[in-house]
């Protein structure tokens, strides 16, 4: 496992709840997709920001 990997245990409870909610919204959009290819980039970007926060905290704020 690389040094920069973030495990689910590295997230705070609030971050876990937010990530789970965003993943659920992504799933809902995918299910509602009629073949036009729903865009999930906005939700993916929000999850990535949360992951970066957890990574910074794990690395000691660097």
C-alpha cells in the first residue's frame, strides 16, 4: 500500500457520511440514466476534495 493511500478509517464520521451520501447520489443518477451518459464529475470532484482533506490530515497537515 502506498503512502498516499487513504483508507476509509482515515475519514472523520462526518466525512464518511458525506462520502456515502455522494456515492448514493451518483448511484441514483446512474440508475436514472436513459443512455445519454449522465455527468457525475461534479459529485466525483466533491468526493475527491473530501479525500484530499483526509490525506492532508493523515500526513499531519503538510
